C-alpha cells in the first residue's frame, strides 16, 4: 500500500502536578519532589496519522475532521490545569505525566480518526528535553 504519514502539531501552555490522593502532602513530596507543586509547561502534541492519499482530494485524512477530534480530546488544555481538565487525572486514576498523557490521548483519538486514515502514534512533549510517544 502507498501510505503517507500526516503529522498534526498542537502547542499549548498548561499546568500540572503529581500526587496521589491516598497519600499525604509529605509523602507526595517525598515521592515526586518539586513536581508535586503545580507548574507550567509549554506543551507540544503531535498526532501521527497514516493512510493512503485519496486521488480526488490529495489528502490522507480529512484535516478538519481530525482537528475537530483533537480539539474535542484536548478541550480545556490551553491555559488549563491538566489535573482538572483530563477526566482520568481529575478522578485520581492517572498521573498527568507525559507518558500517561500520550497513552490516554492515543486511546481517545484512535477511534475518532477519519477513515481511511489510522492513528499510528501520539507524541506529547512537555519541554525540549522530555517527551513520550505511544505506542512506543
């Protein structure tokens, strides 16, 4: 098959912090250090979609539809607190790490990518020095 990869990039500034609700502030501080305090990053998300190029449009995926899916999954992230706006973080079942966010976003977007495109990878970068990709 003659597939291409389309990479859509999203940039935003948001806060997050690490901690477990079943642990005291002191224990969270011992485990997570300064990361237990709320802090901001300039985040970058890359969404990698693979598929054949439609000869009628020249597209591998309907970009407006992809953008709508990404916007729905990341609603509230720009200027927000990821601990509050990502449901799995807010309910305490997930830490807002780059690794967890990449995996969560992949799972959210995968069924929403317009066919015949398919989501291949999500990359979440919280700084120039730290990023995670899912799947690895």
